């Protein structure tokens, strides 16, 4: 995917931070409770919280990236017929329509992601029992695998970007796309765990979400406008030269 696509999904993750906090806020808050504040060394307590939250989020982003890679590789099967331009154009148009839909979601126009979350509940019922093995979290060695499992929590935002990863037609591009999205979600969850509300208030602001939604939507509309003129310049997946 071109750099604009990575920026689009990064903004999607960043501006969708309120949704991320609502989905993962419970476990993130629990991580803060695991580190008891010493009577004297408050700095050590803060460092302990940082390490747990960072390990948890890195595990979550790792899962996003791996699944994105797998879906990108699966999408490459459909790209075996890379000489069939209509197939490529169809996937390209679908991917940009997804960007438009995600932009509308951020702007508060539609709730198209809700059905995707309900569909993911089936898989989560199998994964959730395994999370209890790492609770209560006392170390990074527990927080990291817990985050990896939590990466499969049913989340419409994640599923929306995974649909784009499938359309990239490449394991590397699918992984890169999900990595960009995961990094976008990182600030909100870290700040939620460390009880710093100013940045969360910023992303909750309706004007900020509208602007971010319009930017993501704009990337999708621009891609759709370009589609008819791409012709032979379109390569596998979402990548254009």
C-alpha cells in the first residue's frame, strides 16, 4: 500500500482511540493495579507501570501484524492472475471503499463496524479462557503474551483494517498495514493506563474525529477517482506506481 494508505490507517487507529479505550480499557486499568506503589520510590512505580503497559500493547500489535501478514498472503492467491486487470481493479476499488466507510465511521456518520464485532465473538470465546493463565499480571513476561491474546478481541476497527490487509495481496504489505494501525492505537491505550486524560480528551473531541474521518475518507475517494486511469499501472493489491 502506498504511504498515504499507511497514514490513513494510522489516523484511523489514532482518532479511534475512544473506541480502543472502551474495548481494552478494563484490562489496561487492571494492569495499573498490579504494580503496588512503593512508599518512597514513586519513580520505580511509574517505570513498572510503563513496562507492563508497553509489553501488553506490543503483544497486541504483534498479533495484529501477524494476522495482517497471513491475510495479505491469503490475498496474494487472488493475485496469481495478475494479468487480469478487472480482478485487480475490483480489489483496488473495494479497498478504497473500505477507507471511505472507515472515514464515515470516524466522523460518526455510520456504525458499520458493529456487525463485524459481533461476528468475531465466536473466535473470542475460544481464546478468552487462555487469558486467565496470565492474570494477575506481575511482569512483562505475563503482559506480553496477554497482549498477544488480547489482539484477537472482537473489534470492528481491527476487522475493518484487516479487510484492507487482505486486499494488499502481499504478506509484507498486509503486515505493514496492520503495524501502522497498531501504532496508531498505541498512544491512547498507554495514556489510558497511566491516567493521563488530556490526550484522550483530544481524540474524543468531535471536531478532531470529524477532521480525521474526513482525511481517511479523502484517501479513499482519491483512490476511487484514480481507479479508471490506473490501467496497466496497477500492481497486485492496493499498491500503485
